[in-house]
C-alpha cells in the first residue's frame, strides 16, 4: 500500500482547525481526544459555528499587542510605559467643554445629516491651511479627513496592496503598520534606519523587487525617536523620484518637538508628487477624537474616498465640527506650547531617572520629540526575561520584537514617557530598575 506523506505543520494545522471547531480537545501531557458532544455543546439549531464562518485571519506574533496595551493602561496598579498616549490630565478639556456646549446649542439639521466622504468642508480647509504653514503646497481637494491615521493606513493598504506585493518598512517600525501590511499578505522588506537610511540598500530593493510603497516616519520615529536630517530627506526624495517610488509618510509626532523644530516633512519637500502624507490629532490633542488626515494627489484622494465609503461613509460630523471650531479659534497652537513645555520637562526627568536607576544595564536614546525612549539591554539579557520580571514589580512596556517585521529586537524595548506625571514616572523607572537587577543577577 502506498503511504501518503503529510508534513508535520500540515498535521498540526489540521488538529488546530478541528480543535477550533470543537470536534477534538487536547489534554496537555496526555493526548488528543475526540470530543463527546454533550447536550450543552452539541450544535443545535441555536448554536452558530462561528469559527467555521470567519474568513481566514492572519495571526502575526504581535497581532493583538495594540489592543492589549490599550486595555492594560487602565488595569490595576501596574504603571504603564507601554501605550503611546498623551496624558489625559493635559487634554484641553476646558476649551473642548466650552466648544461642546456652544456646538450643542447651535446644532441644526444640516450638521447632523450626511456630509462628503472626504470630510466636513470647513475642516478640510482648516487642515489644509494648518499644513500650508508647514510647507505643504496642496489645495483642500488634496486633503481628506479620516477616522484617525490608522484608517489612513488601512486605506493605503486597500487601494495599493495585493497579496505578494512588496512594501519597504523601516526596521524597527510602527507595529500597527506591520500588522496592516501583513494582513494584506504583502511581503515586507526591512530597511534598518536607526543609524541613517541606507540608500544603497534602498536602491537595491527598488531595482530588485519593484516595491509598491515605502512606509516611513521621518520625524520622531516610532519607536526609535529618530529625526531624519534635511539632507537625507532630499536624497531619499531624489532616489524615490528616479524610481517613481510611492512614499507613505506617517507623521503623528512632528509638532511635539522639545528642542529645535524638525526639518520640513517629505511631503512639503516632495519634488515629484509621489508622497502620501498621513497625519492625526491623536497625539497633539487626544485619540478619542478619531480624526486624522491624508494628503495626496487628487486622483489618489478619489480612490481613498471610494474605499472609505464602504467603511463608514464619512468620519463623525460631531468630532469634525468640534475640531473645526477649535482650530479656527487658534487654540491648537496655544495647547501645543503647553504640552511641548511639559513633555520636555518629563523627557529630561525621565532621562535622569533612567540614568540613575537603570544604567548601565539599560542603554537608551534620548529623543528630541515624540513620545518614546528606545532602549537596549546589555548583552546576555533578553527583553522577554525583563518583561517577565516587570510584571512582578508592576511596570509595563512594549518589547522590541513588536516593532520588527523580521525576528529582531530581542534585547530592545520602548518606553513612553509622556502619559504620566513625574512622580509616577519615577516610580515606574524604579520598578523597571528593580526588574533589571533581578534579571542581571540570574
Ligand atoms: N501611526 C503611528 C506612527 C502611530 O504611532 C499611531 C498611534 N499609535 C498611529 C499611526 C495611529 O494613530 P491614530 O489612528 O490614533 O491617528
């Protein structure tokens, strides 16, 4: 009789599917058994076999990290240096409460019906004006309002990427982007950017793989905090123009600078119209607004709008009207001055605390803007071990592995220094130091 050979992975996957469907169950250390269908678990007319109905879902190693981080920020007495959120104590609540009140008293039918998919027209204009001050040349037709830059990233993925397409990402890069591109079955090419963009390698990728996109954060990169110097921006754009490369520039942190103002964005310098810019109010104001923008050539905006119609028709009128009122009262610049001053203090305080309680076991890069310290552990220590100890000492952070498309980052970690006041930051760093000592001693 001929034997059919099946690989081990195929067999494991088959077992997994059967288990998901409730047809078998596994007892650790004992074996796998056919499930007995009791009257409570047997499929009946009322029980829908959900897991058989779902479309295939790609589970990356970091698939649910973002959701867990947002949840863990609110949990027990653990101090979180993980989630990348502004400090709620610094939200401009007074102004928003007042504008909310005004808005409520003025609401009329026109404000509450459907509005264009591309956004509430006065807000599109206001955002275009705001960006013009940063050197963007576009008209309101080039700006589209989206429900957070995460939605902008989703739209980019949907209109450009088919399974198998190549996308270049920095290494490390934003975890949400890795997840998004991977879920579209794109193939990721990692470009190490921490010590400067390797333009030779980039050109090599462009010639060999003809990638659809390069996703990049030139200003206060998440997670490593780097700012791409002006000259490097120009070189990158020159190369991109030569190869007609589409660049997706994600810039949530550009206004949150604590030393000198960063250079002009790639979009503002764009000589060939190949840059798509993503922006958001989530880090400057607060994430609950769910309001961001995409700036691109009109033909791209039109495609975005077609796609966005399927998702939500348009972003919420209420957030958009409120933001319009806020921007047109000139309040954003005042608020930015306040948070820049406060976060600068926290940045310096945090660097001092890390130096005192975590050096030399932990090496860190002090950012000149944004939300994060990017850190590396000494040789011989692994972030995984530190995370384990940190759950005991009561502090959380994002392990470096989450930010890589390949299996790197096992000694790195990201710490967010803006969400809490100095006293809590100090306690968090002390707890981290304690966890570090324990790992080093073992
Ligand atoms: N891009 C980057 C680089 C981010 O850090 C974030 C937030 N963590 C986002 C996009 C998404 O932000 P939002 O959808 O809230 O605008």
